[in-house]
C-alpha cells in the first residue's frame, strides 16, 4: 500500500453545514491531508485527489472535474442526495471522474445506470463518536425531537400530527453558515431529547440519524435512504402515504414513551451499532484505502474493496 500522505481536496457548498462537518471530522481521523474548499474558492495547486460532494453544489463547479483532470488530479464525483433533484438534464455531471461515490442505495443505482465506464462505489459517512456521546438515561422523561432544514421534502407537517410534541432544531441559513462553526449546539439538543424523529420523504445518509444514534437515542424514521440498515426495522415506517406514516410513527412513539426499558435498550443498541459500524475511526480507514488505490490507478482493486464492503449490506444495494 502506498505510504504517501495525499492531499485530498473536498469541495463543499457551505461552511458550517453537512459537507463541511463531514470533511472536518474526517480530517481528524484520516492519515491523509483532508483539505476543505468552498465551491467559490477552489484551489487545485498541490492536490492529488479532488472529491466533489454533490453535482448541484453550484453551477460554477461544472468545469472542475475537467480542470482537475488537466492537472493530473484524480477526481471523485459524489452524490449527496436524491438524483431526481439534480439539474443535469439527463447529462452525466461527472464525465471526467475516475470514480463515482454514493452514500445511499438510490444514488448507488443511479451511478451504475448513468456511468457505464466509471465504477460506482459506496462511501459510508461516519460520525465522531468521541464528540457525540450519550447523556445519562432518565426514565422519567420523554421528549421527542427533530433537526434539519425546513425543506418541503422533510415534511415537517407530519410532526404536528404526532401524539407527542416534537421539539425542532434548525440551524439552516446564512447566519449559521460560519467558518469553523461548532457542533456543540447540536450535541446539547440531542442531550435535551429522549427520542429522535425523522419524517422525510427522501434522504441519503442523514447525519442527524447518525448523530442521534451516537448519542444513544432511539430513532423513529421513515424508511428512506440507508436508514433501513441503520436502525431496527420495528422503528421504521412507510414513506407514503402520509396518513400511514403518522399512524405508524404514533405507534412507535407510544411504545417508547410508556416502555422505559424498551427506550433504554433501543438507545443502547443504537450507540453500540454506530460505534461498531459508522464511527470515523471504523470507516475512515476504508476511505483512506480507496484514496491510495485511486492515486495508484488501481481501479480493479477499488472495485474489489467496494464489493467486500457492500457484503455487509447485502440486499440493500439492488
């Protein structure tokens, strides 16, 4: 394996939001140099690999893959959301990529169907389980919470129809998009609730679910993105119709509210599962290996490594 410390540039949409947090956490766990640039100030000098988080970050990044290839930089074109929201007009946004990266089943299938000559791989996101830790369990409390942006696909109206009040945390918007913004407010929010609820119509690998689980919280969620292989199926609900989502969520919440032993057990299971499978100290070595193989031009080895990793999730990536 190549022992060279590579310069890996990750291009993000906003400071102080999901892609930025992912890159900063990775930088603490990677043996390579993880560098983060916002889309409007990308610097390619000295870069070995460029990782573009999403094709819809901004129209100005359209030429980035081509510019990188001209400089001999390896290109990873990533998908961070449902493909139907990408404004590609049917034209692949990453024609010059060396590999396509995805974080969920629906974008994995999209990558395979769209890029015939470019391998698609699964890149699992992780969470810092040293930072996101549980609070002491309090059997006398039951407070549900939700966090995210107020986009229509999040379907926050569902939260108003549940049997318990769902407290909301949204740090979305220009006033929150600050360089080096700290995640302490999110940690405090998770520590203020006892169950996390996700009502989305579509997701990929929602950080709020990873963070909630790392904090030892039960999670009740629609079966979107890769949530089905994060939480136990008894805490999953349908995605449509909304009436069924509400009915099934209320059933789950009622059980968690009145069965403290169940609530405690589910939270402990979630924390253990994340620490074993999706903490950065577990998943970042996989990323680092892929970076090494990509830099060396060993595409076949990347494909083999990816298939070995996907064996953990047999059935989810059909």
